[in-house]
C-alpha cells in the first residue's frame, strides 16, 4: 500500500472531491506538502510532510500526480484566474495604470476591442478571435472591478454573472421552466422581445435601442424594432437630405432580410483592398503611390 494522494485545485482552495472522503475518514493522519496554501493546511488540520508517510495516511498536494484523487474543476474554472489577476492589478501594490482607470477612461478600449473582435470574426481568423474574445472579457472584468470600489451602487463580477444567469433563464422559459414551447429561432426572437418589454416596462418600441452605436446599425435596429411594432413603411424617413436617403437605403436592406451594417463594412473593406492593390501596381510601374494622378489611378485600378 501507499499513502492516498489528494490533488487540490489552486483555484478552488479547500474544496475536496467526494471520492476522497473514505480515505480521509480512514486515514491515520493527514499531511500537506509545500504546494498547499497555509490557510488550506490549517483548515484541513494537516501536518507538514516530514519523512516517510504511513501507508494509511493521506497527502494533500496541489501538484498534478498520476493515480491521485483530484478535485474536478468545472468548465469555466479558469475564469477565476482572470478575476484574481484583475484584482491583483487593481489592488495596492499592483499596476499604477490599472489603478487609475475609471469607467469613462476605459470606454475607448471597450469600443476598440469590440471592433477588433468583429474584424477577427469577419476574417474567420480563429486565433485572433480567441485573443480578441479575451480582450473583450478583460473589459468586462475591468469594469466590474472598478464598480466594486464605488461609494454608491457598488457591485462585483459575481453580481454581473448572477444578473446574466437570471436574464437568460427568465427569457428562456421553454428551456428552463418547460412552461411553453418554442419551435423556431424567429419565434424565440419575438418571445425574447416580449419578455424583455414586460420585464423593463418599456413604453415605446424603440426604448432601449443604444443610440451610441454606428449610424447604419442604429438605423437598422430602429427599422427592425418599428417593423415588429407594425409601423407602415411609408412612415419611415423619406426626404431629400443625405441622412434621409441613407436611412431609406438601410431600411430597404433591413426589411429585405440583409444586415446593412455588415454589407457596408464588406463593401468598404473590399474598396480598401482595391485601393491597396492599385497602389502596389502603380508602385511596381515606378510611380509614387502617395501622389497618383487620376489617370494613373485608373490604369492601376484592378479589373
């Protein structure tokens, strides 16, 4: 025989696996090696490892060990590490820059990181997508940590997660309560809006539309909301000004089932690619790509 080894999780502290209970009950003594935090050693009533251990003893460790009884970590356990790192950066003795940030000073990074993730998804770049999702997650952790320090209305990352869970469960009664039946994504989208409207007690179909989003996306969202509310198309903006003409184009695209924001982004990125191709072509012919005249642009423009 040999001592039973129990591998603890550094993330979960003094949590023990249920499979370890019989060994702990039968153990002549419980020991802990230096990898186990002092507070866990104290909570377990363990003794420091010293020499050869009895065969009927239990050894606690945080180091991976073959054949040991290990604490199973739930999916998402690594998020605890991210929360701990954010806490360390923001706490005394951490990073001076992180400590000085506010909700307002972080806004530029929130927008920037979301757009970088958007581009990674557009490009189909899985490595970039993974990295940019981490950067967006950082913004969530950062804002939650700043909010935790507020003199009034303070909340923390657990309150954020609790609110999200409550929202998702409450808006999916067909999944979590079994109280209704939803067969299609379209039906669920409509039901989601009904539940949200009742929950937030909104008086208008356009309440809650974030007005700070890009103009094309904003117009598309307003069209989507008002169409769902039964607004006839002839009441959409229809003047001769540029903004009204653009709104009309967005409305037609959205009502036709397209995503006008994505369509315009795609056209803009394709245009940028053609500009770069023309500049490279002109440079290859000896022209200065930074000062091309109209005829050179036309000759170099990709077919």
